[in-house]
């Protein structure tokens, strides 16, 4: 009897160990939950991150467990952009996006689709016919509709919200000059929202852009959204990208934008958040990726490590920003970081390639920085959301 019991016990133990081994050795794992950043924000707003292709593919062995611990929302940094998911006419490449969505679902995360329409990272063929001539308005609308129906349709009920239109307004507050505007006209934004709504009526739909906390551009976005609302088009949220710096934008400016967007009945999301800590070339503010500058040593002040004194400056800035987000926790529904840890940030290579930046809450070894502690302290003291 004892022998049988031991056998059963040994067998159970073997099954248990095998399960643990399997769950740790393939990409399909269910991640054990430890307390992480997201837990401190329970009942307030979602805490998200962007996932790079390598992270989605599980090539970065620490990342996926770490993300499941600290974040409850994910966005593909690149995998769902038109050039990636629909690289050629009639050819869709869903592999990475599917993996990300599976991972998000397994870990009960709110999944964000980024993005359906953008002036950038959209192949040239999208705007041309088979002879290389510019498409007509009707043909481009048809192509946009087909793209949105295919992509949104595939993830219907799985992706909770879409960046439907990304960066359609210029820094002057006018519609940005793009092929979409040139061929379709200003109502390309309206059409994109209509198609997305039809493709998944339950998904949230967002307008996403950078520098839209700043007065000039903000006014352009407010006008755009009011025009859409007047036509009966519902925009669920505005995505303020939040590619910010130690000393800008001013907190008052951000607060003013929160009030203005909330007054339109929109939820507010900080969608691509980081705080840049190294110098920017004059005139470059925001995230216009066509702007670039050459490498210069003096523009790369911390090539080895980030000094403690600067960690404190970053911590203070993060605390002040989160203080503001928490003040508007009735309106702010998600804060998504653009990268998991400093080594993943696009800010290491933009606008100057090959620098070392330290803009996130976790360092290159996945260790929390003083800024992480400062954010936790901030949320612990914030009044509870009613
Ligand atoms: O994956 C390829 C790799 O195979 C190749 O060897 C290498 C050589 O250039 O390129 C790699 O792809 C790069 C990709 O990032 C992954 O690192 C692309 O060239 C590069 O263009 C791409 O940059 C992305 C950029 O958008 C353009 O799509 C950044 O990762 C991404 O952070 C950035 O994100 C945007 C948001 O979508 C919209 N708002 C602004 C934000 C920052 O620009």
C-alpha cells in the first residue's frame, strides 16, 4: 500500500515537475503572478507596455514573465503596423501579432492594436495602382476598408482598443500633409473610424498623437474630434503619446490638455510613455521619426551608466507626472510605457543613433530604478478612486 501510495506520490510529483518544466520551457506558459507595478494601480488605471518583436517571439527570455508581473496591458511596438502586418497587396503577415494577442489573452491583459492608419510605415504600394499611378479616392478608401476589416476582424473580441488614426495633425494644428489627406481628403479620419467601428462594434477606438498636450496641436485635435462628434462618430479616447523629457512639457500644459480632452467626453490614455534623459538636438521635440541627427559624443553624456544624482532627477519627474495622472484618475484610463526596460527604448536610437538613454522605470537588467520606487510611493499616497 505504502509502495502504491509512494508510486502515486512520485507519479504526481513527476507530473507536477513536468508541467512546471513545460510551462517554463515553451512560449505558451501561464506566468505565476507576483506583485508588480500594475497591482499598485488596481482600481485606478491600466499600466501597459509596448512589446518589441523579439519579446513577442520569446527571444528575450526574461521579458514575458516580467511583463506579466508588472503590466496588465500590451501594445505591439511594431508588429501591427501596416508595413508589417500587410506588407504586400493581398499578403498579410499575422504571425507576430497573433503571438502577442495569444500571450495577452493567456495573461488576462487589455490588448491594444497599434495602429490602423498612419502616414509612416505604410508601404508605397498602398497609395498606387498596379501600374504605379496614384489611386483614386474611392480605390484608396476601398483599400483602407479592406485592411481595417481584415485586421480588426481577425482580433475581434480579443483586442480591446485600437489606435485607429495615428498622428494626423501637424505641429501647427492643421491636418498633416500625407498621402491619406492628399488622395482621400480630410474625411479619411472619419472613414477609418467608421470602418473600425463596423469591424468590431465593441472595441474602443482611439485617436493617438504626440505633442497634443501642447496648445497649438491640441487645438487641432480638439477641432478634429469635435468635427467627428458632430458627424456622429464616436471617439472613445485620445491617446497622448507622452514622449516626454525631464524638463518638458510643463505639468500645467499637460493638466490643461487633460481638462480639455475630458470636456469632450473622452477617456485619456498616455500611450507611448517615457522620459528622455539625454540632450535632444535643437528643434526636435516629440516623435516625428523622419527627423534625425548625426552622432556626436557630447550628445551621449552617459555612455556607461546613469549617475545616481540623475536617477533622483528622473525619479522626481516621474513622481510629478504620476501625481498628475492620479489627480485625473477619473479620466485617465491607461498609462502605457513605450518599452519594458531602458535597453528596449527607441530613444536609444532616435533622433541620434547609437546613444545610451535611460527613460523607463526598469534598467537594462530588469531591476527597478529609483523612479520605480518614486511612482509606487506616489500611488500609495494618492486618494482612492471613488
Ligand atoms: O526589425 C528590423 C531589423 O530586422 C533590421 O535589421 C533593422 C535595421 O534598420 O530594423 C529593424 O526594424 C526597426 C524597428 O523599429 C525595430 O527596431 C525599423 O527599422 C524601425 O523603423 C522601427 O522603428 C520603430 C518606429 O516607430 C517606426 O515604426 C520604433 O521601434 C517604434 O518605437 C516607433 O514607434 C512610434 C509609434 O509607432 C508611433 N509614435 C511614435 C513612436 C516613436 O517613433
